[in-house]
C-alpha cells in the first residue's frame, strides 16, 4: 500500500469457514495481548493483522486495514 514496487506479501495460511462466522475461544483477548506485546518487544516493525484481532465482519476488516495502515505509515515515517 505504501510502495507500489514492493514485492507481494507472503501468505502463511488461510482458513475458510464455509457455513459459519468463526467464534473466538475463551481467553482469545489474553492470548492476543501476549502475542502483540512479545512482537512489539522482540520484533519492532512487525504488525499483525487479520479478522482475529478486530472482528470477523467485512466492515470490521476494512476499518482495521485503514487503521493499521496509518500505524505502519507513522512507524515508517519515524524511521527516516
């Protein structure tokens, strides 16, 4: 999104839910918080994204894309 000639992202996996909207397991937010904290401490500049973070609806995913793109842009701007 920020650099037109950037290589395409690497896809690590996809899970398709053909008949239902996935539900979060108990403890999901605690696990997510632990992963985000570890990522920010050990790998600055690694931004995790997906419907597991902000909601499974299409609108939630689009909004998260806009929100995280601003965060990434700000992070990269501070690196110049």
